[in-house]
C-alpha cells in the first residue's frame, strides 16, 4: 500500500515531464470520446509523448543529414517516417 501511495505522488509530480500538462489536457479533451482525464493518465500521456519525440528525433538524426549540420529539418523527419516500418503511420501526415 505504501508503494502505491509513493507512486501516486511521483506520478502527480510535474517535474517528471517537460511538456505543459495543461496543453496535453486540452489536446486530450478535444477528442469527443474523452469525458474526463485523471492526473495519472495525463502524466503518462505526456511522458509517452516526450519519449516518442525523443525516439523520432534520434532516429532522424542518425538517418538524415543532421549529422553534418547538427540540425534536423522537416525532410529529415519525413524521410525517417517513410523509411521506418515503426514510424510508417507518420508518412501519411507529411
């Protein structure tokens, strides 16, 4: 029981995520299927988003022309999405 309480406190701590939770909540609430969002789901969604963006940026940097100029461009991200089976769902967005 004590571990669950500690986990709850840590999960509610905004320092675990860099993205603004208020913006994540607004984006989540924009879906008609969502009626309410608890704090734990909000923090987990924000953390998952951060990890996804980090993964996409790392793959794009390794894959693209970012190696030479130390910057990522939209074309780096788009080509990574097209070439990666895992990120193929993003190719439809470009």
